[in-house]
C-alpha cells in the first residue's frame, strides 16, 4: 500500500487531540474551614488550561498542597490536563471571615466555562451542664454554681460569649464580669474561646453581683450582638444572698428568690432596730433570717 494511503488510514484511526468545549464544576456551597474541589473536563488531551478566581474576596483561599499538575496561586493557576482532558483542582479555606461567593473561570484560550462556590460561616450552638446539677425543682441553678457551657461552631476558629439578664446592660454584659457592658466590635468586652475540632467550652462561675432570675448566654462567631451566627442557652439562677447597707448605714441581708425557685420573687430585709442617730449596727448572719424565706 502506498505510503500516503497509510498516512490517511492512520489519520482516520487516531482520534483528534481536541475534545469538546471546556466544562467547570464543583461543590455549590461549603462552610469556611473546609476544602473543596473544582473539576475540569472537555479540554485538549494532555493540554493546559488557566483556572482563575474572577470575583469574591477571600484572602484565606489557597491551593491545597501536593498537586503536581497545578501551579500558580488560588487567584490564577495553570492546570495540566490528563489523557482524558480532565483535571481536579483542590482549594482550602480557613475558619472565620465573612460569607462570600467565589466565582471561577477556566479557559484554554478559545473556550471557557465558569462556576461559583458559596462560602458560609456555619452555625453556632450552646448548651449548659451545671456542676453540681440543678437543685431547684424547675431546673434552676443556685448562684455560686459553676455552669459548664459548650457548643459547636463549625466555620469559625473562635466564639465570643456575653450574657443578658436582670439588672445587666440592655445590650448584654461580659460573661466573666457582668459589670462590663458588651460593646460591638470590642472583643475585650466579650469572653473569647478558641474552637477546636468544631467545638468550644467555658466554665462560668456564677458567683458575684448576680440577682436571681433568668439569664441568656449567647455564643457568637464575632464580637458583636447582631448580624452574626449565634447560639444561646437560657438559665434560671436562684438563691442570691447579698449584703448591703441600709439608709442608716446599718448592715443588712437581702435574700431574693427568682421565679425559677418559688414561682414569684420573695425577699426579706433585716436591719438594726437602733435609730439612725445611734449609728450602731450589728452583723446579721444568713441563718438568723429564719425559715420563712426558704433559705437554702
């Protein structure tokens, strides 16, 4: 057979290196801190393409290490296709940051395709376990108890805690020091806890200047009270003995019981019978208050 006929036959039998139009696909949505993969198909066999980030602000976005057929950066990478005209490119993100939509474009100079990946913050949850266990019939906690708080927070590397409740600042207070008002974007006015393997925990010592009543502890993914992912837990605190001076300068005890314990507030004040001019006072021990207040 003449040589030129052999060449023609070979041309018929050997497929062309050009494939169909490029296609780019991937996971539609991920939680920050997770990896994701984009898949390329339809390119020239063993050819190269450019994979670019065309929109979306995500400074923590990086190419996953250990990809020999991928070079460059997350914003612009050169990708070598395999013998089927395909490739997979892996990216990594860090926890935290604002939600964002990343738009990618693959091109071989003549054809192109795009896809988008939504990066979300995830959710934050909160639960409480008391040490010791709740001692009131309705599940309240005695003031002075240590309450173990914990929760899940995928998509962030830190949570911020604040509390609302009786006689606290309306926008909330720092959990470790309720006299400090929680201030938006001021992390020092929140209790911050690191997230490990998607979990956080904190032991709240309830002693201090707290009154009986219902408190709400918030766990948020940034130091602010609105526009955030948040988990919360409600706690009833009861039985708060608090010492104070009356208008005559006499020492007194005020025992308050919140709705968690008695179904209604109940208080008893004890003071010296001396008049103010006498200036005398004496200590009143909690056990001297009698049993009518239900002292615990």
